[in-house]
C-alpha cells in the first residue's frame, strides 16, 4: 500500500512539473521583462561582395552603395497591391491572380536545336571516336538521342507551373512566418541579367525544399522560369516527371559510364548540347554545390561540380561569350524536412510521400511556431574574368601526409612552405572527360563560390541560441542572463561582417527561438520569478551542435587562432593554470604562425572553405590580426626593438609596395626575419578568459572526435570496409559520449571526416580486395607509440 501511494505521489509530482513547464511555454515565460532593442537597426552589414582579387571588374561594375539601403521584402506576402486589379474580390483571390500574372517565356523548339548541334551530329555521323554512330543506322541513333533528352528535360507546362505557384504560395504562408529577400541583392542580379548574359545561380543545399522555394522566389521577382539541376537520387520517377515539366533538369545515368563506352559518349554529347542550348537561350540555371541533405560524405557535390563544369566548358569553347555566376544561400530557423537522424540515408522522395509531408506540415500549422527563412543572392561575377585571373593564383601543393606526418611523429619541426592538396569530392560523369587543368579549375571555382555563399548567409536566431547553450551554459542559464548573452553574441556577429536573419524586440526574439528549440530545451521556474533554461542532455546536444555549426564561419578565424594559442601554451604549462600565469608567457609571431599552419592543415577543407586565391600564410596573418582586434593578444615591445606601430622608419623604397598579397617568394624573407622579433602576450582584461574559452569550444566537437578516433585506432577491427569502420567509430563515439557527456561529438559526419583525414594523413590506407577497397592501418601507425603521438598532437589544440 505504501509503495502504491509513493508511486502515485511521484506521478502527481511529475504531472505537476510537466504542466508547469507546459504553462511556461504557452504563457510566454510568465515574466514581465523590459523590451529593449540593443542592436537591431544600428548596424547591418551588406554581405555578398564578390572576390576583389579574382574578379576586380565585377566587384566595381555590379555594385553601388545606394542599394545597401533598399531593405528587405517578404516574398510570400502577396496583397492586392501586387496585382493589376483592385476590389474586395481581388483581396480574396490575390494569390490566384498573382500566379496568372507571372511572366513565363514561351517554350522554344529546344529538342530540334539540340539534335542539330555540332556535338550530337558528330556522334550520330560517327566522327567522334567511340561514338554510338559508328556502324549504326542514324535513325536508331536519333531515337536514342530523343530518349536521353527525355531523361534530361521536358517542355515547361505553363498552366501546371502557374497552378503549382499558386498552391506553393498558400503552402509557404502556412509553414513559414516570412521569406525575406534583400532588395539590393535582387537589384544586383537584375543588373547582371540586363547585360545579355545567362545567369547561373550556385547555391548551398540545406533542405529538399530549396529546389522548389528558390525558383518560386526568382519567378516572383521577374527573372523568369529557373531551370533547376536536381539530383536524380532524391526523386522517384514519378516526381522526376513532374519536376521536369516545372523546369527541372536531371543527369542521365549513361553520362556516368566510362570514357570509352559508346552509350556514355552519346549521353555526354546530349548533355553538353542541352546545357549549351539552355545558356544560349539565356534561361537562368540553378546548381546546388552542396550534397543533398542527409548525404554521407563530402560537402561539395560531385553532381554540382559536373553541371558547373558543363557551363565552364560552354564558355571555353565559345558557345557563349561569358556567363554571370551568382552565389546563393538559403537559411532556415529550423530545416523543415530534417528528420530526427538526418545523417541516415534518405530514400528517394516520391510524389505521394511529398504530398503526405505537405499534409503533415499543414496539420501542424497553428500548433507549433512557424520558422523564418532568408534567401541570399551574393554579387554576380563574370566567369570569363574569374577563369583568366584564377589560373595565376595556382601554386605548388602537397598532400597532408607530406605536410603533417613528419611533424606528428617528431621527425621534423619545419612546416613546408606549400599549400595543402585535399579533395574529397570525386570527379564523376562528364567532368572526367575534361582536361586535368579544367577539372582543377572547376573544383577551385566551386570551392570559391561556396565560400562566397556561406559568408553571405545570415546567422539565424536558433544558431546563436544553440551556440550559447552548448558552449557557454551546458548546465543551464537564467533567462535574464540569457537575454544579455543573446544580445552580446548578436552584436559580435554583426561586427564581424555577418548579417543576422531576424529583427524585433529582444524578449520576443528569445521567446520565439526557445519555442523553436522546445524539444531540446527545458524551462524551470526558480525563485524571484526568473526562469532557468537548461539544454536537455543526450541527443539534444548533437542537434544543438549541428545548429551551432551555422555560426562557426563568423568566428572561424578567431577560433583557429585561439586553439593555436592553446596548442602553443600546452607545451609550456599545465592547461589548468590560471589565466594570469598564462599571460606571462611571451608568444613569438613565428611560433604563432607555425601553430596556426599546423591546425589549418589538420582541419578539413570542407570545414575551412578557404578561398583558393588566398595562401595559408595570408590566412595566418588574418587570424593573428583577428586575435589582436578582438583584444585577446597584445603586442609586447622588447627592449631595443622598433615599436610595431612605428611605420615611419620602414624601408619602403627597397620593396615593391604593389606586390600581390598572396605572392610569398624569397624576396619576402626580410618580412619574416623582421617578424622574428615580434612578441605577444595574452590580454589580462576581465572578459578575455571566458571569450578565449568560448572560441576554443567552437572547434571542440570536431577536434574531440578526431582525438577519440586516434584513441580508437588500437581498438578498431581492421581491415574493414570504410562504411563498416565508420559504424565502428560511431558506436565508440556514442559509448564515450554516454560516459563523458560529449554528445556533440557523436555525429556520423564527424566520424567520416576523422576517417578521411586519417587516410590523407597516412594513418589509414586502402587496399584492394575481392569485396572492394578495405581500410587498414598503415605500417607507420601500427605501433602504439605513434598512435599516442597522433593523439597528443590533436589534443594540444583542445581546451577542456
């Protein structure tokens, strides 16, 4: 009887706690707080300028300072004023009337022009070696061309497109709070379209909805029908047929066959002709440079590079004089179609599956807070101009094994003066038929554009909140303190030239953000009417880590610098030492350069996304400048040395002042010799220890995953396939997370990054076998001693 009473009492207490938490969410925290706006409207950076090094003419011609003040518009907010009609009936039918007024260009005779193109005719006549036309009836080859062309595209159906736009407009208003677009960015794109050159939009890929939302946005802004290069792996045959009538493009499977395959030669010729015809007709094209959501592997999409390579090839052979490339990004408060475990392989999306997902979204409308969306269009730039200028920036490169392995093992202390060559995205399909120099151009161009897209992306409120809860307040924080922290981090983000995707009163913003993160955050009422915000332990940490990764580009330079300083101090004093004791240590500029270079080589290129036109030494100087600007490092003037701020006595006449910043040759040795006498100390300001720890923790999920992967080397069952060893490592990361509480490291993509980095470093190597490539330990790292050296090398950058 006592046991039953105790159980009933515990149940009542649990129900009371749950009801109190539910009432907190529904009542807007139940607090009366002062509504302040400490940052909004004071400073809003205009992001998205193109690279001044690679495209200086585009940087000047397609921008004017007046467009910075044009403000934002809500794309899905359609009213009576957006139509040509007025009246009470128009106000009720404005969505339908708006869809009827959209300009859809007439469908041209594209199939006939593709059939008559030089590439296809050469294959049909047998003039191309290995072509399908050799020894075959031309009529049969023409039927095969028509079949392949049917896999690639279909004529656009205007009525279906208008009906779909009307339905999509209603759906977006139900699911999203707003879809914001900067009018100044749109004006730059319109100005580029007026030049008479085709527009090629190169976008990030956060959601499967991107391929539908972006064409809708550009159609509503008067750019016409956007042709979207879809991934055929994400769509069922029925859905592919529908998307092709709405402007979708799909790469046929035959295009990925070997170079000597007759079917592959014909398919690649048809794909080339289709892209050339599309560019000649000046239809805008959308290409996703990132892999589709849920994909395991590299960040850069092999399919996206293939489509971009076709555009580059069309410009090089003179089919079109030039093309305007537009980096695009789209950010969400929460990705709408992200499953609980987003890194499991996704099945192809079918038509009925998509319809059910829409119904589920509409069913949840009104019960859960709606998310905000920002669409970013960076400054367009000339492909021809980039191609000419980018080739001059290519220098010597070495593999990660050549650069880092001797230093890890203690065989060498000097970091080679070359760049790292690391490419995880395989060249597939038509890209393999290009010259090696052209393949390198496409890879670097795609990385350059993706860097521009990421840096122009706005930071959403959920990313800021997740970063604060994960890296500053894992054990909980009072809401009154969280309001100040949210304002501080927002201001720091804006000061670094990154925009934010929200506006409004501070209290409302925090309430909206915590409501979106309701499944991963708990609210507890404490004394004096304040609330305690606590992140839920377990897998919620992994979800918060994925959200916080959206903020990392804004602080990446400082985070790399802070971890490098941590590695430099690790060999001099215990990490638990007080901040005042660490501030006594002198840090030479050359030592800082070396530590930053070592960390840059260790971190994956998919994370850093450094511009190919920027050398590592330039980035080292940028990292050091950022640490000085944010106040973490202060210059230390040694006795008898010239002050660092004294530029009047520098021998400028003996050097070429106009020398390119990325040109590090022997003539620059004087600069590095002069840098040997420069020293720095850690600042002793009161805010510096917490900020230093915050910056180090931004990279901690990746570095801790790498360190645990090094620990796992002597425990893993090798040889094994790459997928099998990835599963082994992921299970180990999850078990370690249960013991130590580092759930942000138990991520499958982090496990894959660790394995691929170790493979490039020479720790793991692939050997052929009847079952396929197998991973095994290299002879150098079979010894436990070298494995421990690798783990110590990684852990020096981790701040506990």
